[in-house]
């Protein structure tokens, strides 16, 4: 799979971070950061620009040197400058720099004076009291860092534009299995600013074929689960993909369920319960009989609502508007 703009930008951001920690020329790290922001905002992929014969050095802030490095990244999916910096500055220094109250300069001080190169090194420095011996670090800094290190690692989230590039390429690939219906649900479909993972809902007669195709995708870095109704993989970028296979009669119900938000879905289930019905990812049921489920529209209609656009499903008054028929056109 061609490398995505977001991946190149991430490489440049990591390079800038490590250069700052190393104490390199600040203009150099700034050039990488500026290039990363430019690449993120490009309306076309870097790969397509190079295929069209475009001269990347003509882009603002991208000179001959960076243009050459970008072309090499596109060709090899690797960045030798970043790889070399990681060897020179081993450990979790980039991750440490993201902790509250730290940054490249303070991480460099920790590295130079205390030999801190991993999160565990930092924990030991805090426990031993060595951290507060450094100029600029005191009891409050120590407490703040200890609290941050005690928290479970937060879910990595991706900008919508980054997730969109991954999703479009993946959907194009999976369409080769000729699914009956397919869509990306979750916060991606609600068009949130950031996306934690991709929930792909597929209605197809032979679900195993779609899952088998997904695990062969060249951008898959790790397969977490693979079965007849659900396959979960992690892409090279770190973005997790959950593929869910449902029967056509449940496709609309599954889309509602996996699109969310959680609060919106709870409100819908409450309306169903008020009618003596049950709503879940398989459909809207009266006892054992499914009264709706193939499309989202029929479920909303059965509940006395106009169909709520995915972008509005946040339980912020949209249910009342849909009940009164006053949703924005």
C-alpha cells in the first residue's frame, strides 16, 4: 500500500522531537515540524504527486534536501534520519517528552544527568528522590509526573483526515470481495475531530471471505482476532480496525449500534423499551419478532423519529428534534 501523508508527517514530527532532545540546531527541527504540517494539509497524497512528476521542492518550506528525503520515504517506507536518531537516543524519550510538564529540553536534562531513557527509568528516579535534585524539578513536578505515569496509557487517536486516508484505501481494497453493503461506523462516521479506531460494518453472504481478505491487506501490522463474524487488525500506522459481519436483515441496526454515540444509542433503546420493544445491534424486536433492522431509516421510523444524520448522534437534543420533525435539512 502506498505510504500515507499522515505517516510521513508522523516521521517528521518524531524526527523534530528527537533532534530537540539531542540539542541539535533548532532551525533543523523547526524545518521538519513545518514540513509535517504542510504534508498533513495537502489535498493530494505525496505518492500521487510524485507519480504525476511534481517537483516537491516547489512546495513552500520544502527544499531540495527534504524533497529528496520524502521521495526516499515514499519508495522505501523508511526514514534513515529517524532510524539513526532512535539508535543514538534509545528508549522512550519521545514518549517521555509528551508527559505533562516536560518537553525536549527537560527530557534532555533527565537523559544527560540521570540517564533516564525509558518510562521505568523515570519511575525509579521519582521513587529514589533523584528527580527533585535537578534544577527546575521540585515536589510538585514529581507528584505531577508520578500521577501521569500511574494512569493507564491513553488510547491513541488519529486526526479525522488521517483516518479518512486509511479508511478510503481499505474500503477500496475490501470492495474486491463484493459485499452487499459496507460502511465505516463509529466516531469516524459521526465526523469527530479525532478517531480512535475504525469500525467497519459489512452485510455479505460469505462473511469469512471478507475477513480473510482483510488479514491479507499489505498495511496490516498485527492480527488480533479472526473469525467468521469479526476480525480485528492493527494497521502499520497503529490504527485498529474492527470488521464486523452481519446479516442483511441486521445491517441498519448494526450501523446504528456501532455508529453511536453511546448516549444517543441509550436514548433510542429507552424509546424502544417504552413501546415494549428491544433494540440491539441485531434489530428492533417485539418479543422474538424482528420488526425492523435492515435499514437505519426503518428503525427510526418505527420509533416515531425522523432519521438522525450520523453527525448529530450525540444526545444533544437531536432526539426531540427528530420526534417533532424539525431536524435541519
